[in-house]
């Protein structure tokens, strides 16, 4: 039997449970063709990870976290990790909010070893029984498909829910993880993971994790800049929003059909649709994207990297005219690229919902069909909505309701009715809107 996680249900869980049963029947690596057929129904990121896991481990029965202390003491691994310097940022943005929520936060090194595991005490105790503890190896080579190991193997943020885990022992947990990269080299130095019940893979979780990772990467970038400019040591480095000041250029993609690029000393430039998508995605990953990652986000799974490289060849001289260098392997803007979308996510990550609503100009490139843009657009909208409806004050909620994308959201208007004073003149308008939507 292959249990699902908490209240999770749906076709992805059914496909994962079926894949486990089929793999049990064919007996691991002995039936290569049958194994590919067994995992065909899984989501693409999960399917690819299972195929790697089967090649590495042979069978889910062999998936088990390993204690690596005999190879390198945990204290030494922590001391070696550059992530020790951004622990205060991650504690503030992720660990503290996770306490007493049933969620825990894990920070790995570049090899998938858990260096720090913090958060809800009850979930920490449950996780210990599954060897989800500091010092353990949670790479795909050890446990197969799991959010931290798969995020590192795939180079992208992932969500792994319940039965999608390769190891049967951990199917009662769900998790979201995002790689964190050195802001200069672009090399992954670890992953940040959120683990718990179905809330760990909620619609806003991936956006929250990406925002926290972006803040931590910006902290590392700022530390490098300050090291070269010691007279600026008075700059407040703990504020995630201040980090965008370190970027030489900015991309505006919220509420517009075509993104606009601004660089110091140059007039703003309206970009072509594809160039706007590319720069918006690069701004969301300051440490860079590989050709394969960027191609997947821009064109989808059927894309060829040669198509992306041709588009980048056209973009590069446009950037060079504004003093910006597009570096390859991974692709990134060397001088730094901030965005209005990133600002909103960072504000939401620190709980400043009012400022996030004020900064939000509308949906991210609303007509774009690029898979990465669609995903980022949905994450920003879902995270903003979730935090406004659950935590915002009345003035912020009313400002949010003025957004065009909220016009058909009856639940949002019902929430407003619940918090508005009885004599508020807006009540009759909202009642009429709800009646119209319900009719």
C-alpha cells in the first residue's frame, strides 16, 4: 500500500500510487521498458526524477537517507557552507513563520545533505522517524525523488507531494524546495526546503520559497559588493527590499502587455514580447539559468536550445547598448537585474501586504503564454490573494478589490463584507457585485 500525504488527493497522487504498485510488480531495474511505462503518468519533473532514481537505486525499497558524518562532520559541513551567512534572513522569512504551523524548513548543501532543520516541533519529531534530520543525505542518490534532492538535480524549484516521493517511508510528507545559487558564479550551493503536510505544497508555497531564496541570494550579492566598497558598510543589509538597489537595471512586467527595461543613464525601452519574457525570468533568478532551464521556461518542453540561443543573440546587443552584459553558463545579467515582480514577492515574504498591494500594478505580462511566465504570474497572484484575504487591513483589502483580476472573485468581496463597518458606503456596492456573480 502506498499512502498519500494528509488530505492530498487527485490524479497526480493516483498516478504516483499506481507507479509504485507497477514498479513493485516488475521488480525494479529488471524491466526497463515496463518501468518507463509505469512512470508515464507522473508529472514531468517527477517522472524524470523517478527515472534517475531508478537508475541510481534500482528500487524504492533501496531508498534511505544516509548519515554522512563519517565522511565529513556536520559542524565542518556547516562551516564550509556559504549559507551560514544568510541564516538570519532565512530564519526571519521562513523559519519563524513556520513555528507552530506544522511546517519545517531545511537547508541543504550543494550535495543534498541537510545542514539545518528547523521549525514546528511536532513535525520535527515526525521527521526524525524518517531520518529527515541535520546531517542526513537527502540527495536523489540516497532517497530518490524528494523536493530538496530533486531541486538540486533539476536546477529548479519543485513541489513533491505525498506518494510522488520515491521512498515509501516518506510519503506522509509533502515538500517544496528551491535551489539557492552563488550570485556571482551561478553555481548551486544548496537548496531551501519547506516540509510538512499539504500546506507545504500550497499554491503560494513555491512563490514564498523563491522570494526567500531571492532575498538570501541578494544578501550574498550585497556582501560581495560591500566587501569591495568598505565605506558603504553602514548600508542596512537585512532588508530584502533594499537589495534591488544593487542592480544596474530593472525590468517592469506587472500590468503591462510588454515589459519595459530601465538602466541608469538610458531612456526606458519597451521590449519585444519574447525579450521581455526572458529578462523577467532572469530577474526572478538573479543567480542565473542554464540554457536548458531558460528554454523550458520560455518555450516549454518541446523547445530546442538553438531557438533560445538565436533569441539571446538578438537580445545581447540591445543590452550592450545600455551597458549590460548577458553572461552564459548560466545566463544572467552580470550587473544585476531587479524587477517590480520581485519587489512584490519580497514584500509578501516579509509580511508587508499593504506595500505589496501598493506595488502591484496588475498581472505579470498577462498575455504571455511562456510556461515560466504563466507559472510566475499564477504564483504572484495566488500569494498576494492569500495574504490579502487572510491578513490585510480594511484599507489594503479595498485597494486589492480595485484590481481588474479580482472583479470576478466573489470570495474576496465576501471577505470585504465581513470586515467593513456596518455603515460603510462600499457595502451596497459589494453586495450587488456578489449577487451579480452568483446569478
